[in-house]
C-alpha cells in the first residue's frame, strides 16, 4: 500500500510517496517545487495574490504526480506560512476549489507531537527521555517525552524566516546590535520552556528540519550523500562558532559555505541564533540530527492507528482550521500498535497540570 504526504512549507511544496505495508514508511518517490513563499510575504504575514497563484499551481501539479504514483488523496497540510497568514481562509479555499486538495492546517502543538513520534521511532527506546527541537520557517516546535508520544509539546513564533523578516529586514549582513536584540527576544520567548526542559533532564536531545540539517553540515556533520543511517551530531560550541561565521557574511556568501543552500542562506543566521540560544538555555551540549520529521510522523500516525480518523478530525473549514479539536486525537491510545520486540510498552501521555 502506498501513502503520500504533501507538505506546503515556507520554501517548498514537497510530495513524499511511501510504501506503508510494514511498520516503517519506506519512501519510493519525492517531488519538490521550490516556491520560496517566505521571501515574498508582506508585512503582517499576508501572501500576495501572485504567490497564492503559484502555490495553487504547485499543489495541483504535485497532486497529479501523486496520482501517477498511485496516491489519489495525499495527506496535505500547510505549516506556519499559511497557518499564520491573514488571508489563510482565501488560500485554503482557492487550493480546495482550483487544485482539488483539502489542505489541512495543523496546530503547531500537533506538528510538534507528530514530529516527536517520528523522532522517537527513528531513535528507538534506547534514547530514553527525549527532547525534540524543530526550527521551521515560521515556528519553532519543542517537545519532551519518555514514551512514544510527548508529555509536553509547544510551538513558538520563532521560525527562522519569521525572525529574519522581523529583525534583519534591510540589513545584509545584520548589525551586531540587531543580532543582540534577536538573541534577547529568543531568550525571553524560551525562558519558561527552557526551564521545563532543564527540569526534565532529557537523556537525548534530537533536532529535525532543514535548518538544523544545514547547520549540522556547517558544523562538520556528514553530507546527505552519506545516507540517512549515518550518525550526525552537532555540539553547542561548534554551533556558536557557526553563528559568528554566518553573522560576518551577507546571504550570498553564506550560500558558499558547506551545507547552506542559496534558498535558505538569508534565514540561516536567525536559525543558528535560535538553535544556539536554545541549546544554551536548556543546558544541552550536543544534539543528534534526525532525518525523520513531520511528514514521517503523519505517515507513522496513520500506520500505527490503522486509519486516518485522527487526520479527518483536522479537516475543518477554513475558519476553524487553526483550532485543535477539544481532545486532540493524537493523544488518544493508538489502535493496533502493540509493542514489538524492539519496543518497550508505552505509557499514557501525561500533560503538565
């Protein structure tokens, strides 16, 4: 059986087709349309009409490609670039009407929970109490848990592109004062979350997302051609040096550094500041870079639950799509997911009181 995930992000529209007959989603095809929507966002987060046109066309094309691979209804979702846009309802309505795709907008906390599930499955139970960090274009997800689902999950408005627009607009490279203001802002936003993670004392800290992957490569991690099973780590000290390196260069020259793509070079410094400040506040000296993230979490959730019931619960109309159901289905026990020999029995999810 094949399933597909269609992910509308700040920079790309990406379709992943995977075989899901077993317990692991095995990718068989990936298609990507690089739109760089975040580079065209107006003040206040609105997507201009011409960018909505491009997005509709990209979603239509990837849906057609999915059909050629035997997937007629991909699990399609948009992240913060659409979720936080003032014209979100218009965007969702046009994509549904013109591309024939009901694009879901998942709450940030649910994105964090799904990404945690993917990281847990990749890292395995030997990772112990697990902290997850994921820097997107518009938001920053943090989660912690001891089982397959997190005890604690939150999304913060600390995405790399969002902060680049807010703090570095018109400055390339930004001044030391602007970087200092950004770091102070990140510290303020993270204060309570960081205290919670320090208190939980995770055994393993895992990072996902292209931002962390590119920063890891800049800090000396193996390139992508080494394959997903190569262990990749990044230390806080190496990341601190990377921040200084990125801060000294304009975006065009950052793109010449190992791992930093031209599409993300403009936001790479803000992402690095968020990552380094977070590791420092949380007392994390080293992180492991995980190749699985939100897309794999969506597929794993469907495989382990045995249905898409939980997903359908987020298929609300545009006016309601930003609000989660009263009891998020992700937090309910998974059906048909008995522990295997490689798994420990799971416990119920605990929420902070």
